[in-house]
C-alpha cells in the first residue's frame, strides 16, 4: 500500500494521527489491567494505520460510542472505530466492516419474555447504551416497547437492575459476562442484530481519505492482521468480516 503526502496531511493535519477509541465496547478496546493503558483490536489497528502513514499516534479515549463519533465528526480526532449505522453515516465515511459482533437481549430467569418477538410490547422497557449501535438500531426497529438509555454500554446491566426494567440489550459478550457476574439472568436464544464494526473518517476530510482507509481495512483483513488481533486479545464470539 502506497500513500501520498497530501493524504497524510489530510489525516494528520496536526502532525500526529489522533485515533478516537471507544472503551464502551470492551470487545474491541479495554484498559490493560497492568498498565492502565488502552489495549485491544482497535488499538492494534490504530497503531498499524499510523505506521502506514508514517506519523506518530495519539489515542483519544472515550467511554461511549456517541462521544467517540462526535470527536471525529467535529475534528477533535482524525479517525475512529464505529459500528456502521446510517445516522452516523451522515457525518462519517465508513470502511467495510473488519469485525462482526452480535447484539442480544437479556432478561431475568423468571421473565415472561422468551423470544425476540415478545420484546416489542408496550409493557416492556428495553435498556440500551446511549448512542450505541444497538440504541440507533432499536430506536428505528422497536415500535411499541419503551427504550431506556443508560449513560454507556457497560452500565446497561446495572441500569437494568437498578430500575427493575424488563429487557437489557447489548453486545453478546458484555451481557454474558454481566449475567455470569450477577446471576439470575440469561440471554434470549437468538441475536436481534449483527453489529458491523468498521473504521471511519469524517466526510469533510474528502473521498481520498475515505478510500485510503477503506483500502487499509481490506488489507488488514486479507493479511490476517485482524484475525491475529482477535486471537491475541482472546476475543471469542466476534468474527472477521468478509472481504469486500
């Protein structure tokens, strides 16, 4: 992959490439327990992209997806890692996805809700992480159930418990970990969406920047980089997206 100096300047106008990192999605980014530094698949890709451009990297860290999107849209960060969504696509130019993640519902063991089809009822309150991919998706899809927004994705289950809500929605692995920790909870049997995790740059940066990022992601999938990153970080339940 070759890249010209004009594209480098477009991506890193300050001389340092600023990557927007969302710690609200622990499958792709987390704080390392030993060092306290961000670690994960997104960080590995960010470092590889900075190396590709030949510029230093700065991680701009957020605790929620919505804040991470805003940072790229308004120029406080130069690119980021997001679930593909048409609402976000108004300001963000996405690559093809590099990882696919499943969104699931979770309920109490004694809940009358047994299937996904039973969730969208007027008496059900569904808690989601504010501004998350599944918040945006369920806001469009649910016609009868009430949506309750937790401040961030990692606080969904605590909000679910504190407020006595009927359904929690989120990333499968996060919900499974919370269910194991809390007890008395289980996931419904099928996913309600596939979350397509991609890289993205503000549309205002231009088509050349967007295309450069798209080509980079395809090469990272083709070379096995993404698969190795998932393995190195011991991520189960997420899969490398197909080449496009």
